[in-house]
């Protein structure tokens, strides 16, 4: 299932966040259309969240 344009915009805005909370990334799976969000904390800990 393709990702919706608004979901891609939301992922871009999430990854484009510049704050003191760590590094932010977002990935779109080309096969499923799922969007994966990551937040890297200071000591390399990763928090993940999936849209859908």
C-alpha cells in the first residue's frame, strides 16, 4: 500500500526537527508504505515508532 503524501510530509517534518532531544530520522518502506520514526538519544539509545 503506498504511503499517503501527508504521511510523508509528517515524516519529513519529524526528521527535520532540530532540538536538544537527539537526532530524528524517518524511513518509508518501499514495499509496504509504512513509515518508521526513530529518535536517537545521547547515549545511542533508539526509540522507534511505526505509523499505521
